[in-house]
């Protein structure tokens, strides 16, 4: 997973509350076996007209927001089902930072596992960011994870809170597998102690698939 330290990007203001994961990735696209390609179907039902013609009214299709990598949202972003396809689609579309007043818990946790920084700010702070993004074409902000700030080129700066462990995994670029591999020496030592003379794989096989 790509580490996250700081990111500066154009802002997309998605001014909707209770955006759920079913709207992010509709159910018919959940059969894919890999994470790649989900950006094409992000917000599919809002983004396309019949025949997959881009809906010019939907904000993601407006030329002024092409290339945006920071998304503003409203309360309860990522509610609905627990599908991890939603953050896959967000990341595949190029968004590295989400900023909202609140998130659904599972979606929030899944963001960290996919290299996305979900920032939480107050409603008043969100209102100001929405106002600036809508008034100024090409409006950009910088997300500084080490210093836990969101800022722009005119002096606006907001501090956000983040759990220290979640901050650590993003800075190091560690998903669940990466975290496990950090302890591979201890795992190997434990398995060898339990099954002297066996390789790690033989030890695991003996432990979990004993012969009858």
C-alpha cells in the first residue's frame, strides 16, 4: 500500500448527506475478483445516463473538477453495507483524501486499509470548504498527515484529530497483511518453538491441519 504523508489536490465538493456504499458501487459490480477498475463505476447510477452516457448534471462529470483528488462530503459518508469495494472505487478514481463531518464506522476503517485519509472536520469548517470549492475553479487544499492539518494557499488552516495507530499505518503504508509481515520473525520463532525441526509452513500445516 502506498504510504501517505502529505497530499495537495483539487477539491470535488459532493454536497450530499448519507451517501451510502450502494450508491458508490452498485451491487451488480461486486462480482469482480480484483480491486482494479472500480473507479469507472464509482457513483454509477448518479454518474451515467442509460447506455453509460455521462450525466452532465453530476458533479464528477463536470470538466472543472476533472483530476480532483480530494473529496468533500457531508454527514454519515459511507453508510450502508460493509462492502470494501466502495473505498476501492474511491481510490481507483484517484481520491487520496476525504473530508467530511462524519463517516460510517466500517467505511472509515476500510479507508485506512486502502491508503485513503478520511479527515473529520466540523460542520462549520465543512461549510467554509464547500463555499470556497464552489466559488473558485481549481480550488485545492493540502492534507498534512504528520501535522494533522488541512490548509489552502490563502491561509486557511484546520487541524483534525486522528487515532495514533491509524496515523501510523497510513504513514508507513501498512494494510492488514503489511502489519502481519512486520511480525513475521516472531511468528516464525513461535512456530519453530511449537514444532522443532519443522519449517514455518510445515508447522502451520501440522497445527491447523493435523493428520488423522
